[in-house]
C-alpha cells in the first residue's frame, strides 16, 4: 500500500498503527521540535540565569506557545508528503469512538494516582499534607482543564509525540522500544524549562521528572495501542494529568516541609505503573 510521498505503508503490524516513516524524516521531526521550542526556551532560561541581558524578560506565555512545536512540526512534515498525512493526523486527533470506560480512566485515573500519592505521603508525614480542595473549588476545575488543554502542553504536543513519532517508531520496532525512545526524547525536550522562572518544572527535581516522563511514555503507549491509536485519548490523559497535579496539593509549593514536596512519591507511583505497562508492551505480539 503506497502512501503520501511514495512511501510504502507498513502493514506488518496486526493493529495497523505503525507507519514506515524514514529514519531521516523522524530525525528531522525531532530536530524541528527542539529547534522551534528551544529557540524560545533557551533564551528565557539564560535571561533568568543572568547569563544574557536583553533589557526585558520574555513573557511566560511565549513558553506556552513554543510548546506547540511537536504538533506543528508533525503537521508541517505531513503537509510535505510524509506519512501520516494531515488527514490521518486529524483523524487520530478526533478518534473518539473508544470504549466509554477509557474516558473515565484517562480523566479520573490521574486524580486517583494523585490521591494515592497523597495518602502515602500522609502515612509518612501526617502533618505535611495540606487540606484537599473544597467542594466549591471544583467549580474552577473546568477552567483549569481548559487552560492546560490549550496552553499546558496536550494539544500542542500529542499530535507530534503520539500522532507522528510513536507511529513512525512502531513501524520499525517493538512497542516497548518505541515507548522508550519517545520517552527519552519527550523528557529531554523539557530540559530548558527547569531554568525558567515561573514554570512548573522550575520547582521540581529534574531527575525525578525526567525519569517519570519516560515512565509516562510507556503508560501513554499502552493506552494508545488499546484505544486504536486515539490521539484524542492521549490528549485527555495528558490534560487530566497536568490539571490534577496542579489542582490537588501535589507540587512543591503546596506541600511542606521539604523543597520537593511529595512529587517523588507521585513519580514512584507512576514509575511502578510504567513498569507494568512496559512489561505488557514487551509481551505484545504484533
């Protein structure tokens, strides 16, 4: 089967979710993502570190706009004749016909994990965990969710990571290996954010964050394969994860004592689930 750009579609996978994107094209995608984002993030980090002085501070909103690089790079390469095509990227992003249970899993699962981490932290240090949000506070959660969806990463990232790079790797290697590669790229891409004041990453331990991101990649890949390649479900999972982490008292600014709060506890829970997902992916026969 011949796809856009004269490339032969890989149909060897039983689930049909892998594309034979050329290695050079995938490398171009990664390079474009880093170039587009880091062209904004690195100067912001250098300004905040006092290395350079432009006479002004780049608005934090620029960081959010630059986070759209993965999806924009994927769309750009698709428009140039790569597979998947722009139409296929759009279909994956709008693929909503999955089992209803998946919506509960991706929207409420991250909250359950956060509460589990809070319970574990409370057992370790009962006086350290602040009160949970009140019932009235949940009125604002849809606004938090909408902000995270558009400017917090999910829409700007997932058509790139799960809509383009992951299917390209799935056309060439096992699901577990593809998840690992995406996880490493995804984690490293965030690096400059740890030195930009006002970002979530600036207050988090970089080692735990990077490791957790790789673990999340295995979970996202596991979900992606079980929802017939739905990027929409990946977007909702990404949004819910970030939104609940900010809404519940998970981040360092919310939990004392200690400079890193209970984030390592949450990371450990995610890594455990990531290990289970990795084991499941390794056993797949495609």
